[in-house]
């Protein structure tokens, strides 16, 4: 799941998740709270809960918009890890490098 305000990074994350065989992938505008809420809930339902959430929305742009939504979804199944990443592209590159 990628949540970012950078369209290229969001679509890059979506392409990567398809290549890695992810159960589902979505690209959304990470500054849109309604889109975030829907995405987090859909992914949680599809996967039977969330164990982790990487927030790459850009802390300075939309501080904390995804955290309460992600934590609520993780709490449904016993909690999880919430990570804030400063650069969405760096997260995508790191995952691609490890899994390619």
C-alpha cells in the first residue's frame, strides 16, 4: 500500500506491488483523507488486517493525516507498526532492490 502526494511515486509503488505479486495495490492522492480512509479499510479487509503501514505522504505537506486511520485499522487485528518515510521514491527503490 502506498500513500503519497507524488503521483509518480504512487504509480511506481503500484507497479512494484503488481510485479511482486501483492494481494492488491492502490494508488491514491495521499493528501485526500477520504481516499486514504477508503484505501486503508479496503486493504485491511482484503488482507485480514494490517501488520504495518508506511506513510510516505511527506510529513511537511500533510502531517499525520494517515496515522489515525492506519492505527485504527491495525488495532482491529492486534496492532502493527507505523513508519513515516520522508521520500516515497526511496521506499519504492528500497523494496525493489531487496525483492528484484
